[in-house]
C-alpha cells in the first residue's frame, strides 16, 4: 500500500450562526432553520463552477473539522448514547476522527451572484462558523436516498420533545436582535426544542445554560419538560437598543 | 479566510474488480454485484475502531481519486449528458475536482476479523482498485435519506436496458474463471446490462469493447439492443484451463 500523505486546499468557508460546539445540531439537514452561507475563494466563486447546481435541492458539503484539538482515539462516546458507551470512531459521525472530514447534507436555498462572485445560501448546516470547505457535491436521490437502510445506534431523528417558553424579557430582546438576524426567533425555538443538553445532564433542572448564536448569548433553563428562554444578550453584554 | 493547505493520510485502500475507469458504475450502490474489500492500515484495522458498525447496513466511503491526472477545470462534461454539455464541476460528481475527494455509498456485507486485523467486505463500490480511503462514516437514514430531493440533470438511475447474451466460448470461459472469482458471471451481466458505453458512442454497433475486471479482459459488442459477450481472457492472453 502506497499511502503517502495527501494535500488539500479549502475551496471556501461556511458561515453559520454557531460560534461554539454546544447547541449545534448533530447532523446536517435536521434543523432547517439554520441558515448558512458558503463563501468561496477564487476561482471557485465563478459562475461557471456552479452551472447546473440550481437543479438540485440538496448538497453535500465535505468539510474540515477545524476546531478539533482533542483526542483522536479509535473509539468515541456518542452523546446520543449518554456519553458512557464507547463505539468505534468509524461507527459514528463524531468530529474527532483520524482524518477530520465532515459530511453535511444541506438544502440549497439560493445561489447568489454578488459583486464578489458566487456564494451559496444553504439550510440545515451542522457546522461551526468558519469551517473550511473542501468540496461540494450534488445530492443524487436515486443513489443517495436509502430510507430502508439500517441506522445502527441512531435509527431515528432525535425527537423535538421540549416546549419552548419565552420570558417577557427574552421576547423583547429577540424582537430587537431579529432586525439584524431575521432567522433568530425560529432558530432559537428549533434548536432549544431539540434539547441540546448532553444526555447525562438532563437530570439537572434549574441549571442555566447558554448557547452562542451569532454574536449573542441565549440563556435558558429546563424544567418540567419546558425550555424557558431567560434572556438574549450580546457577547459584549449590551442590551438591544430600540431603533 | 485562513485557508492553508491541509494534510490527510489514508486509513486504507479499497480493493475492487476495476483496473481501469471504463465500465465502473457512475455512483456507489448502483451495482450491488460489485464486491469490494476495504483493507485498513494499522491501527485502523483494530476491532475497537469498528465497534458498532455491524448495526449499519450502509456506509459512506470518502476516498481520494488517485487516478486523476487530467485537467481540473471549473467545468466538466458529464457522460450522462452525452459528453457535450458543460456543467460546473460542483454541480456534478465528476472525479476531476479541485480537491479530488470521492463519496461512495456502499452496502456493508461483512466485517471480517482476519489474522491481519479487521477488513470490511462491501457491495456497490464505484471505485478503481487501490483507491486510497480517507474516512468511513455510517449511513444515517434519518438524516441522509431524502427520496424527494430534486436530482438536477440526474434525477433517476440509469436504466438497465440491454439484454445480455453470452457466446458459447464466453460462457465456458466464465465458468472457469468463476472458480477464482465467484461473482464474475453476475458482475459481468450487471455491468454490461447498464451499457457502460459513453452516450456519444452508442451509435457504433458492431464495435468490440473491452472491460478489465480483476485480471481479465471481457470483450463484448452491442447490436439491436443486446450485448453479446464474446470472450473472457486473461490479461496475459491465456485461456482458462480446465481443472
């Protein structure tokens, strides 16, 4: 086996609302409310490189898990299994992998031709902001869609099982921030309804959690099957100002 | 954008019947008769790296298109469109890509524990023999199966539309070679029924084509909607010998 090291160069980066791992959906396509922008570097931002892409509703993004600084062992503990069962890394989609390649299925919302070249707007990304992009391939339903496949330890989508309740404060803050980030209210509800807490923390009612979205810190807690959104403040701590 | 070159190291290679590009199915999973073996390099051949994989019926192989020495432009001419329509490279699954990453969906047939470590037997590979393997991920039907997705210029699987007829010579030869390669008869029929000729050559009846499978050369021609298998000879030209 001649298996020398291979070299890749990113074709662009993916811009997402996620500035830390906590709260990111665990697969692409699961939370359509996540809007992301694929920014391309020259020459891949030319129209001709994307000719025909509009005919496809969904795309594969192959990315580089750039935030992984942790252990890269042969086994991982999937959060889905409560964090206390070890599986082989290749039996999971964990980001800590021998070659840290990500595979994300997203919905193509728009191909935008800007003054700076083409960019793609996609839905359902499960990626940190700034993730390097290595390749984009069209989703081919005749080859890629196998609804009857056996899905091992993750046969079904995690259920959206929590009701989301807004405090008056959070609702007013969100309305202000939504002038900058129109997707914010739907995004917050979709993410929190799916309960991003690791399984082993789901017995800690009353604890206050934070998710960073864009430049905001969304603070929330869980009790009696409900998520209460407490407040949404900027990273700098500044409250939203009325226009 | 900080987009430095990234380095990958193959975790193994994929062994397939295909020694040249002509005749390889154009997507993974389309021709289940193709049997391939995933050979892993240490330490990825340890059982623990694959613990839990048996629960999944299908796997993604992320590979390196190692045979691509041709042009890597921004557009390609998909064989499916007859080779005379240019599309953006990212709107296709063409192997000539800025980063030559392959994405193949295969069916997991067996996880074999040999004296030399774990290897995987898979079905439906669309890869050249010896293709470097970068990653394996389980297929998650809840996230990956979108049968209603829009498939652009390739909405449906290419039809198996040719009848396959064996010459007496080819049938006898195949029976002999099948002692070494038990899959050979079904593999030959499945590949040729799908008509591997490029669309622009489908008006050349009587022409003799060859497909290399394993160490064999399968010679065939097409007329009146039928594939005639003429002979199956070894690369060295030796006829099969009766045992």
